[in-house]
């Protein structure tokens, strides 16, 4: 899993798997207006996964195995590959499949310091009293 962020302020940009899978998951909070604005621009979500890691209430249908969503994704990836539409990829070089931007792998200590914030069982942020 590659987690892409800006170098100026470490704002998350998106997540991707490999150059072979031309999907980039974009964090809704990266957009002005959050999830509501994202739905206006891209349309409502067609499915949800990994809800077991949600902070608060998980989206309906996101905590189990979502076969229709997985089959849809596989169909799209295969279709794009067969039609040559997997490129250009915003994060990988076509010739070598290497990342375009420098990578930084977090140390074990850095990962452990982040664990309370991002799971697998993240602590809910403290709200106003």
C-alpha cells in the first residue's frame, strides 16, 4: 500500500496499491466541503469496505465481504488493462513501474506512535467537553 501525501504539510492525497491496479483512493477530507462535496462531484459511493476499522458507526454493508463491489473492481481493472487505459498513472513510471515521487518508509517506532490514531482499533479523537 502506498500512501501519498504532500511534502509541504504532509496532507494526505490518496492511497494506491501498485501500478498494475490503476485506482487511487482519495481521502474525502482532502476536498473543500469534505464527503458531502465529494459526493456532489463524483456521485454517491457504490459500496464500502473495511468498515470494521471505522471510528464511530460503520457505513451499512461495509463490515463484511462485499462480493459485488470486489467483482466490479476486478472487472474495471481487467477492462482498463485490456483496452490499455491503465496509463498514465499519476504516481508510477510506465517504463519501470517505479514510483515517480521519493518514498519514505516509516520506522517501527514511527508506526507504533501512530497506531493509537489509525488502527487497527483507533482511539476516537477527544471532542470538546
